């Protein structure tokens, strides 16, 4: 498993490297001092696991994750225990309080190994980090039922959640699999796997009902594309 250590403290990075030497199954791909360096290294090295500090100069760990198009497994490392609950709310693998001890690191790596097969099967780019106010989530793209444009922002619909993210619908469309997501209108992209019913609409278009109860009206033009795609 390849790992990237992200921490603004040189001694903390060195200590984690020392502890990881006892785990030869973990290959340390590199170390980053801040979010900007971590973003570049994550894009270039594609690590399977991040050891991520939360409090750093500039963007913090949560803001760094929010900037990624796809996220690997994450083990948070920090000196501040008030972040623990929030870390687990976002489905982090584990939360290591500094100074990190060998037994706690071993336990965190075991949790990462148990999750690793599932993540590799799905692919790290199939997960995104979503932050809305104080709430955060790791979300698999397949869990998103609908994306709705609100100006330069996009509202995501997954489960009972409706967070607003600071990305435009056009930006997100470029990163979605067109075999799974369809641009239904100027305002909406829907998950094709979550379509529950399709009804004719007076305008000559279609009214698509999703399995979460949402309804999306398609124009005549998009309805024709949708029919061709779905072989209706």
C-alpha cells in the first residue's frame, strides 16, 4: 500500500516514517509540508493512503480533501482531539492523536487493510470529499442520485443529505462517467442507475422520477438523447 504523509512539522513526518519502518507492506511515496504541496503530490503519485494532519498553515486537512477530485483512504494525525468525532463522521479510516504510538499505528493500518480491497476495486477516483459548513462526508459517486446547479455551486443529493459544494455543475460533469450520469437539463445531472420511472411531459419532453422521490423535467432535445441512450 502506497502512502503519503502530509504534515507541516518536519519532526512529525520523520517520526511517522520511523514507526512505519516496522510495516514493510506500506511504501512511503513521499511527504508534504502543506495542502498545496500535498495536492500536487497526490495528483502525481496517486497514493492509496494519506496520513493527514488537520491543522496546517493555509488550508487545513479538511479543506485539502475538499479540493481533490478523488480521495484515497485517510488516517488523520493531529494533536487536537476535538477533531476526532468529525473525522469519524466523514468515514476516515482512523484518527491518530500525536504523539503517535506504535500500537495505535498498527491498529490503524489494520483498519486500512480491511478497507483497502473495497477501495481498490472501486478506484480512488470513485470517491469524493464533500464539506458543507461543519459537516463532511466521503461519498462514492454511485451514491449520488442527483446534482443540481445553484449558480457557481452545486447541490448534491445522496441519502438524506443535500450539501452545497463550491464547484459548478459544468466542472463536475467533466469528471463524471457519462455511462452513469446524464445531463438532463441546464440545471440537473442525474444518476441513470437511480431512475425509478419515466413519464411523458406536455412539452414533448419527459418527466424522470428518481428513487429518492426527486423529479426532473427534460426538454424535448434532451429527452430525445435520453431515449436514444436508454433505447426507449
